[in-house]
C-alpha cells in the first residue's frame, strides 16, 4: 500500500469563503491533518493560494471535493510525498 503523506496544491479561489474557513474545512477531513495555506496572488475577485497538507495518510479525493465545494479550482499538484509499505500476505 502507498500512503500520501504530504501534498502541495496550487488553487484558485474566490475571496469568500476566507482562507481560514478553507483551511479548517480541509483540516476537518482527517484527525491528524496539518494544513498550511499561503496566498501567492490576489486580484479583485480571486486569490491564488498554495495549500500544503500533511498527515499519516492524506485523502486526496476528499481534499479536492472540499476545495471544489468552497468554490475553489485545483490548478496543479506542485509537490507530493508518498511512502510505500509492505502488505502482509
């Protein structure tokens, strides 16, 4: 099994909801999620942000759904860290 440990996303989102609300929504997906969000660019209606998520296992699909539900659009996956494991037979 391979676990996604860390991911860095480039996201475009409207100003509302604010970044704290978005970070909290992502953090609520997993009990051990650590979310770091930084604004790269801002214009009249939107923000380009970087979101880094770390956990024992990050559920990428759930993160993507949370971003979309809050009006964001995933531009790119800029970094990933995965860890392979051994499955018992």
